C-alpha cells in the first residue's frame, strides 16, 4: 500500500511529483523516491528514508530538471524502510527505473533465475526483481519497452501497479496494474499525462481520468493517444475508457483544522446529509435506493446476506447485520475478508455478498468479493472511493458520498457506511413488507435529525479533550457496549489503538465476566457505551461489576441520564435517539477521545506508525 505518481509533458515534473506524493502519503510514508529524465536523456534518482519532506530535502541543490518522471512513497512489505529499499529501483544497466505498489509473490524464483543469468540485486525488495526481469526480456527479445513489460508481467504472480521509465526514451512512460489501483489523468489533447494510485494527486490538473483495469498495460506518449493492451492479448488494443471526475480540491485541504482526522470528525453532520441526499425523503415518508430496484428480485429473495470487510468497515458490517436481521428478517453473516477468502466458504446462488470498504481497494475484501462473484452470488458494494476496484467489481451498490477521507483512522466513512446500511435495511425491509410502516416512518424522521444531533455532540469537543488528557497515562483500556453499541465499543477501541498506541479491547459488556474482568483494577479505564436501550439495566450491572474491582468508568450516556452518571468518573452526554440509530451518535465521542489522547501524547494523528490508509496487499 504505497503511493505512485508519474508525469510526462511540458512542465517540470519534480514539483508535480512531490506534491502528488504528499497527497498520497496516507498510503505509506516510511520512505520515498523519484526518477527524472531530462531532454539530454540523463536520469536523476533521489531516494530517502522517511516522509516525502525528507526526499524533498535530499534533492535540494541537485539537478531535478526534466519533464518526465515517476515517484513513490512506500509502506514496506519486503525489505525494511531504507534509502536502498526505497523506490524507484534501477535495472542492471541503469537504463530502466521502476516504481511499484503491491507484492510480487514469486519474486524468489525469478530472482534465482536472473541471478543465474548474471543479474545483481542491491535491495532486499521484491520490486527490484521486476525491473531486472523487464530488462532481461527487453534485451533477450529486442522488444520495445511496452511489449517487454507485457511479456515480463506474464511471468509474475502477485499484485502490482507499476510505472517504468527508459532513459533512452524520455518521451514515454509504461504503466500496468493487477489488483493494485492505478489511474491516468489526460491533459487537453493528450498534451500531458499524469498517473497515480488514485485521483487525488491528479484532479488539480485534469478532470479526464482513466481507471486502468486489471492486467492492462498502458503506453503513454505525449501528444499521442494512450495505448492499452491486456496481458492475455499482446496484439489488440483496449479502447481507453475516460471518465470526467469532479473532486473539489478544497475538500483535500485541512480547512483550518490541525489534523485531517479532526476535520473529518467535524465534517460528519454534512457528510451524513450528503450521504442521505436524494435517498432519504422525509417529506414523502420514503427511502429511495436505485441499487434495490436494479436487482429487486435477487435482493427480495436473498437467502442470506454475507458482509465481507476489514477493520472499521467490518465494525460497520456488524451494525448492518443487526439492522438487516431486524428490519428484513433475513440471516446475515459478517466475515473478516482475510479469513473468508481462504476458508473455502459455502456461497450459494441466492446469497447476496456485501463488500464494505472506504478505499474500495482493500486487497482481502476485493478477493473475497471476487470469490463471491465466482460462486454466483450477487455482489453488492458499499464504497466511498468512486471508481475504485471494489466499486467496479460490484453488480450493484451504494456510494457513501462522504468525500475523500485522508486521515488513516477512519471516522466519517464509518458513520457514512452505517448510514447507508441503515437506509438499505429500512428500504429493503419495507419493500419486503416485513418492516411496519410505522417503524419505517419513525426511522425516516429520526434519521433526518441525526446530522443536527451530531453537531450537538461536537460542541462537547473541549470537555472531551480535557477528559481525554486524563487517559494519556493508560497502557490498557477496555471498551464495553451491548446490542447496537457493542460494535461501537469495538470501533472506539480500534480508534484508540490506531492513533494513541494504547492497547484497547472492545467487548460485549456481558462477556466481561467471562475473562476480561481479570484485567480490571484502579489503573484500567473502562469506557462504557451506555445509552438508553432495551439492555440499559443490564449494562448498569456490568458497570457495577467493574466498580467492584476499582475500575475507572467513563460512560457515553443519553442526555439527562442520572443512574450511570452516579456510577462514573466521567460521562459524555449525547442526544436521545432510536436504539437502532444510537451508533451514529455514540461513536462520535469515542472518535474524539482517541483523537485528543493521541494529540496529548504528541503523536502523528493523521499518519500513525505502521499503518496506511488503504491496504492493497494481503
Ligand atoms: C480504520 O481506521 C483503519 N484505517 C482500517 O482498519 C480500515 O478500516 C481497513 O483497512 C479497511 O479499509 P477499507 O474500508 O478502505 O476497506
């Protein structure tokens, strides 16, 4: 899950590449590099450990001229972060330079084969094997670079998005992808080309975007139309499928907030309104989802729903399960995509498999989806990134429309996913005639009030900040919830883990006495999501179990709550809402707690260690 950028045109490439890398830094930020070719066919390579700003520093005072270049920001999979293992990697002759996002699974065999042919390897990466193989094929069969890349990739097993430069041909860039994402931006009249792992580094320059499909190799030459071939067929060309995308650049900036994560937490009222726009019709007491009508019969006759996802999206799936089962009375299974894809699961033709993904590029979720498609299930995508691989692999689906999410710790995408799952379950349950008109309309009215209620919670930001500061000493934390709030407890724990590096576990509150309660003492903060719902009395007993062991209670409660308040060290009050919609409110204070603990600890909130925003390798 690295970030790739490329440029060829009349402008100086270096500043475009560096700015592009910074936009992609959320994908990986342990080392970075750039290759530039100037009109004298001179190739300059700069690589540095750490963030893109280190690379920028490294190039100061050196020749960064050239209108053709490729660049990379890395999240190491093979070979530790270092300037040697950073990309680009050069071929034996030094003529070819390559950047890669993905994993070459059979790199060991290829390396052994090429070593036998006299090739040498400077790095401990899988990627270097690729550029060497391309040069081997190019020289062995006297091929143009485009064809050499195509033939070489036929020998490769794994995931890749690559860009290749040839010092002898500064007028072209070759790129290709399989599983890892790659988009190409086309300047007016093909005057210049941009390529990147997603559209963010490109949309400031052109709206004409082409999403390369799996196993496609593209030859990009300035002033000429892009030529695309599929690995399976080196003769025929694939017609370029160019879309015009409209991403508002302002949305990519921090908008005055100190971190993207805080900006994205505060954007949630607007994001949920955007997500419901044209779908939730309060005045007409109905929900309209075209995805349901496109595949009405298969959805209404679904024998089972299987949700596949990872991380925060998996937590949203757990809430979706409860919604769909409650409103549609159809069984739902929620699967970790990484386990599901290798478990040879039973998938039937009347199953509907829902893939939930913010980035739409998570490798395990994509593979689980492909398996479902193979077995004939209806593939339903719930995705944020428009045009992403999971979106394009879906038979139908729903975009959550929360805008680009830059902070690695997902926040607005989670509430966007939960909102879409709620709309879906309500609309389908109503369509099936399982959900009563009364309950349907009650939820429609209350959903329309959610954005305003989130605004009320965000007004407690300063109080939550001060509360969070009391948690910075903690080494371990427990999060507890029941029913709809159990997945919220899981999500709260994940947020704290991701950005504050404090160990945290989420549990169904009643599960505590079957083990985790052994961890409780006066140093263990226990966060309870204890809003008013059917199990309110039960969770009070769980809280008393913790108090009996001197545990410190922090509770998310419904406004005006007195009982839990009396038992807790701190409470955060949230507006009353329907039990089923509580997760959309109760998660907000947990996002803020995690954010403020990380800030108080002086940590990098937007780019926490060891993580990346989109996990495109398994
Ligand atoms: C959440 O904060 C993390 N960034 C991570 O768990 C994420 O949810 C997971 O990698 C799934 O990503 P996706 O939604 O883009 O598929």
